[in-house]
């Protein structure tokens, strides 16, 4: 029984941990990107033609 758990953790634990780490890191960058796009959209909306 313990050998099965060791195999499951060995095969799935590391990829899951790496995926969670990358998702957490990317989340902050996506929030910053969203704020930048929102700011650019507002700046374009304030411009007057001509």
C-alpha cells in the first residue's frame, strides 16, 4: 500500500507542484498586464481626433 502511494506521489506530486508554482507566478503578471491594457484603453479614449 505504501509503495503505491510513493509511486503516485513520485509520478504526480512534482508536476502538480510545478504547475501550481507557475500559475501563481503568472497570475501576478496577468493582473499587471490587465491594468496596463485598461490604462492604454482609457488613454486612447481621451484622445481627440485631429
